[in-house]
């Protein structure tokens, strides 16, 4: 690969991964009293990233089946949210973790793993978005894209996945059908939030993008309050 191509990929990776790592550091700091094993956090982050090419594959199939439509927006949101959940499930939500230990030992754990998977997904997705402007030498466009995704798309992924985590955390001590109902309620909430965000951007054609981002940050602030409440369960 040419040196220029390597530099583009390197800077795209830095611009995509670093913001996600800053977000991850913030959320892990909130869980400092009983932190999850670093190797499991790393594995969950990577599973979230690996979900991106899988999501792109299924999203392309979905687009071929339904074309440009509202249904496509919902399907894309569903694909991404289910895959992020699937990444966290594979590492930590089964009866035993991949390292043979029991991962979920307190109500806050599902939120931590789902936020980590969301940030892994966001890191690779942001990297891919940055490659195009940097390839064409559009450094300013790349800078703007990176910052918009930092305050927009990354927060969306965190908020959406955390919705599932909240549902799992609130039902941590419940069993059977009630626990499953909470889970699916969280998944449907995540899909709805994701789809509504994407739809609002398309409808406004970017004109009110900061209004949409502002609303998203309000939701993120509420998420933080819920996070603190769950810590006390």
C-alpha cells in the first residue's frame, strides 16, 4: 500500500477511535468502584467494531429488498442495534463470560458492556466515514465530519445501546417472561431512537442538525442520571 494510503488510514483511525476511547474512559470512570475486567471490556469493544462490516452487509441486502423508504431506515436501525447487542451478548451476556467467569454480577454491568460495544461500533464506523474526505485532501471536511460524529452519531450509538442496558439493569433481579419483556422493550426503544434520529436528519436535510444534536444530548444527560440511579440499586 502506498505511503499516502497508509497515512490516510492512520489519521482516519485516530480520528475515529480516539473520540470513542474518550467516551469509553468517561463511562468506565463512572463504574470505578466495581470495574469490569479490562480484557472483557477490550473484547466487547472489538466485537462492537467487528459488527460494522456485518451491519454494512445486511444493510446493503435490506436496501436491495425495500429500496429507499421509511422501512429501510427502521431496518438499518434494527440491524445495527441488534448487532451491537449481539456483540455484548457473545462476550458477557451468556451464562458465563468468554473467560469462564460470571460477568453480570451487578445491575450496572449490562449498561457498561452495551455502551462499550456501541463505542466499538462507533469507532470503526467513524473511521470509515473519515477515509473519504481525507482521501480527497479535504482536511477541513474531515475535521468537521469527525467533530459532528463525535457530538452526534457516537452519542446516538451510546444512548440507543444504553436503552437496552437500562432495561436489562432494571430487570436484573427479575426472572423469566418479565426479564425478557424488559429486554425486548429496551431493544425496541433503541431501534426507535436510532430510526427517529436518522429520519429527523433526512427530513431536515441537515438544516436543523444542531437542534437534533441538542435533543440527543438532553437524552444523554438523562441517561447519565439513570446511570447514577442504577449504581445505587
